[in-house]
């Protein structure tokens, strides 16, 4: 078991980082705010494992928040990136690689057209602009606890780091922007219907995570996605699925395929870049033709379609496309984590709810069903903190917030599963004894 003093180098780096980087981190959820303690600094990674600056080894259940679905240092991706780096890093001009990635994305997901960007945030911001430009309407509906990146329109009752820090409504977002974002509880169709009838012909888009992953994992209730689809059809609203987490993870065609519901526009990120900064938004040709330069809705990017990022994404997606057994494996391993954790927690005195869909899973320390942001907030954060730090000391790196999902990668095998459940048993036993 690790002791805090065995992370001396991380501690020193964190102190140094804080002098020039706000909070010592380049993205807030890395800061361990909701679990306490200081973040760990990492130096290298291999397969299912990450190594910190003190050379401690951890099984990685964050996987860069999703992208490293094939594990760290996947040889084909590393080789492809190295070769491309020697050939050319960036042109800011078209390349054949971009066509190949666009073709692969469209083949896997069934969408007609796609535009590459550099992050999930950009994908969601651009999708919303396109929906507004296409419909000529201003308002959007989003769901409490869903996170769509840090675009102004989305920082209203957002999940993930915004919830962790307790600032769902960020200063700096103007009142005008906030009034154009209407919010409803996730899994509540009646609330959406009410918003639509109160704002007739004003709603450009409904944007949702098809399986929420930013309030822990919250799957859609039976018929919920179909219900949203039907409401959009009835009222001429653009249905946007934010598949930044679920895309290429829940199935080759993401949540659209897994849930059998089609969106008008889709946003991608994470897995699509295989560890490099790539995002994308795409969808139906009829809508997509309105984007510049074919149409008037402006969207652009100096490094969009960057060859290094694209080759990393393309190699990852092609591997997934040709190896559907990856999906069977990560789903099966996550199911076994669920079963194991259920058994351990049932034998304890602790309240718990485990939500899982495919390789997305989270544990909330509460008895109630977790189906939206309000119910997700009922989890006991003290228990979560103890669980997180206990697991960390056992060499298991979990997301440092109850409002996040674990991401299981393809390199989790029998020994990692055994180690994880053995660690969990010890940690939960210690927590119950208190
Ligand atoms: N949408 C969802 C569903 C996400 O989970 C995230 C990031 N966690 C984003 C959008 C934003 O993506 P990025 O951090 O790449 O900007």
C-alpha cells in the first residue's frame, strides 16, 4: 500500500505548478478539489498502467477521460504518429488523411458529413451554432448535470468539473447567453414538453449526452431518447447527441447504434483522437450543407484536421472497426467490475448505487436510484473521498469526483480485475469498520 510520502516528487511539482498555472492544473477536474489532497503528476504509461513522477504504478480507470480505449502506448498508433511526425506536422491545408478519417467516421456511425475540430467543446459549440443558423431560432434545451464542454451556452447547470467545483453557473457567462439556454432534468420528458410549449417555435436544438457521464454514469430511461427524438421531429427542433464520451466507446457507431436512436447532429471527441486533440461534429447532409464554406454558418480552425492528430485517431478508429471484440471485452470486464463491486458493497454497511452501460460505470454512495442530477447529488461525498483515496493508495487510479464515470480500456485483463476487486474489498472493509 502506498503512503503519501511516497509521492514526494508529485507534491513538489504541484507546488511548483501553482506558481504559473492556476491551481497547478490545465483543467479543473484534475485538481482533486472534491476529494481533497493534491493531484498526482505522471511521467509515463503502458497498457493498463500509468506511472507517476515517483515511479508508483497505478491501474488506470481514467484513460485520459476516455480516449485511451486501446490502452496506453498502443504500438500501431505510436508508430503511425512517429512516422507522420517525420513526414509533416501541420500544413493548414487539405490532406488525404482527413478524407480517410471522415470516411471512417461516416462508415462507423452512419452520419452523412463531418467536420474535424480540436476538442469536444469546439464540437458542441459549433453544433449549436449550426442548429441555430439552420433553424433561425435562438434557444436551446440542455439537461441538468450534462456537460458539453466549456462553451458559454453550456455552463448552465453543467456537470463534471463544473459540478465538482460547485459553480454550475460560471461568472463570465452573460445573462443574454444564459436566457437562451433552457434546462430540464435528465430523464424527464414531461419537463422538456413543457419547455417547448412555453417557448413555441423558439427552440433551435435539444442537446443531450445519450448516456450521461458527467454526473457519474446515468443511462437513459426506457423510451427517453426515443421520446426526445419524437419531440424534435414534431417541433422542427434539431436533435443533437453529444457523443464525446459515448462515441466509438459504446459501439462502433456509439450511442446512436447502441440505443437505436438517430440524431440530426452528433458531437465527437475523446476516442476519436486516440489520445491526440481531436473533436468532430457531423450529421445529416441537409443540415450540414449550411456550414461554411458551402453555407453561411461560420466555423473554422487553424489546426483542425492536423495530420498528427488525424493519424492517431484514424489508426485507433480503424483498429476498433476491424476488431469488434474490443467492445465485447471492455463491456464484459466492466460488467465483472460491477458484479464484484456489488458483492463487496452488499456485504458492507454502506449505501450504494451502481450505474453502468457498456464500459461506462460509476458508484454513488447513496441508496436512491440515480437517474438525474438531483439524485446523483444525494451521494455521500465523504464516503466517495475515502473510497477514492483508499483505492489510490492501493494503486488504482479512479476519477477524482463522484460526478465522473470510470472509463475501462481494452488492456484491463484478469490480473488487473483481480487487483482492483481485491483493493476495493480492503478499502470498503476499512470504511465499514469506522
Ligand atoms: N461533451 C462531453 C459529453 C464531455 O464529457 C466532454 C469532456 N469531458 C466534453 C463535451 C468536452 O470535451 P473537451 O474536454 O474535449 O473540450
